[in-house]
């Protein structure tokens, strides 16, 4: 017997509850997925994408990695983004960071964690862009939270700068890129009000 039998038991119970609530639920999901939202979030186990925004299976297209990065050469991220925008035609892309992020904290603390330090170099670059402001904040928790916000802002810009978003806007597709931060302390989301809704909002040199 699998040592993870409790997970299968929980799964059977969940599937049964879903069928009780809505007998056609799984049949509908088999036919089509039409999510309106794409989520780019941290891999952190405490930030469960659909759960914290009250969305059901089929309603949120999700990409997660450590520190919610949108890296220009990450084929995994680009493939998810291209499929979401061009095939699923999502209307909103949400980059969601979270306060107290371990990846961001590792950058602030100059920790050595292994291979992942190379991935986090992208965050280190953002640290260096905002070094005077960050180092004016002496409390390491607050410095981490500030870098979480700067990181979300840069990733929102990165998403908007991709050829995928530029092409979508050029052909008249309505799509918004939002930047949010989630608080582990109270489970609440904060909108950083940095939404990008058109190619004109992106620097000239990135426009298609
Ligand atoms: Co995190």
C-alpha cells in the first residue's frame, strides 16, 4: 500500500463532494477549459493560487516558480504564457508575490542555498536596481517585503515586454497584467496598482 494513502482517501472524498454539489462538474471540465485568469505565483506551499481567490478548477491557469519570476528565456514560463494568451485567451494575468517569501529573503540575507542561487540572481539584479532604498530599511523583514514588491513590479513589466503580450495588444486583444502581493499573516491580497493594459504603457524599445 502506498504510504500516501491518506492523500488518495482525501481525493476520493473531494471528488465525491464535488459530484454531490454539481453532478455535471467533471463532465463539463472534461470538455473545455475557459479560464479568464492566468496566475504567475511563487511555488511556496502556503500560497495556494485558486484557493486564496476563491476560484474553482477550470477558472485559473497557473504557473508557479520560486519567487514568481517572469524570465525572458524561461521556455516553461513562455510556453504557459503563450498558451494562456493565444489559445485560451485569458483576459487577466496576475503576477502575485507574497510577503515573507523565502526566495526573496535569501537574496536579502545573502544566503547560500545551492543551484537555486542562480535562479535568484534575477532577484539580486532587482535588489541592485533599488539598493539605496532597500538598504535605507534596516529591518530585514521589512527589507524583504519591500523587495517582494519591487520584484512583482519588475515581473509585471517583464510579462508586458514579451513578444506574446506585445503581439496580443497589437492585434486588439484585451488583456491586463496585474501586480499583487499576498500576506501570509492575514491571507489578504494587496493590489500594487501597477496594471498594464496596452503596449503603449510599455517602454518604446520593447514595443512590437
Ligand atoms: Co515565495
